[in-house]
């Protein structure tokens, strides 16, 4: 006759199974971290989650309203990229539905060619679904020669449907923020460390 598990034994076995599943998820998520980035990017662009702006090809049928909003432009750099990066215009006023073009400037301060990639977001985050970019330099490799400068335009408009949202009626200004970081080829040590963590050979960042 087979031995029957006591309630305590069943509970311990269940806890071990749950622990094993959680541990597997941790390692699985670590291994999928890089693959998940493009999917997360697509999700944010479709929903506006996290202040992610929208990308459109044209402005057919867009009506310009009298309501104005001040757009503030922010620029940030991560370590490992010896650039100077800033908005040419710090802020502009734009009507809802009005097409506006501004520029950012990047300068390579080093003696070698460097390549970076920019990410972006909008605050307040709820505005992201209404901030539409027709031209932008984000999520593409930007290459600058030694001591070279690059002008990077951004063409955008704010969806006039924003005016129909009662909770956003009080919004008078928004911030568009870009952050440049080095591509993998420009930061081999950082990429190597990340691979070691995923492989389980290193426990330090």
C-alpha cells in the first residue's frame, strides 16, 4: 500500500513547486530581457504607455484648435558616450493640431567616431497618446564623426482630441525628453557584463 502524504507534506511539496516555478521565471525573464525590448517598444507606441509618443505619416483631417500648449524639450546622456546633446529650442508654443518643427544638436567631443541611439518619453505620461511625431531620430543608430556636429529635426503635432479629455483640460505644458546612450558596439564592457549576469557567471552589475 502506497504511503499517503500528510497535509504538511503536501504543503511542503507545493511550496517547492512554486519556488521552482518562480526561480525558472527569474532565469527565463533574464534570458528574454533583450528579446522583450522590441515588443515593449511596440506596446508603448500603440498605447502611449509610459508617456511614449505616437508615430504618424500624415495629418489628413487634423483640425487646428485655438488652445495652445507649451512644449519643453529636454536632453540627456548616459555614460559611455562622449557627446554634447541639447535642444536648439528650449521650448515652443503650439496649438492643438498645429504641425511644428524643432531641432536637437549633437556634437561628438571625442577623437573617434561614435554611434548612439536615443529613446524618448513625454510627461505628463497621459499626454503620450496624443503627442504625434512625423519625423524623429529615436530608436535608430546615430553616427557622428570625431568632433562632428549633427542637426536632428523633430516634426510633431498634438492631437486635437486631447481637448476632449476633461482630466487633461488643465494641462498647459508638456515635456518631450530624449536620452542618448551608446550602441552595443560602443559599450562592449557593459554588454559583456550583462551577458555574464544572464549566464549566471557574475552576480555584480
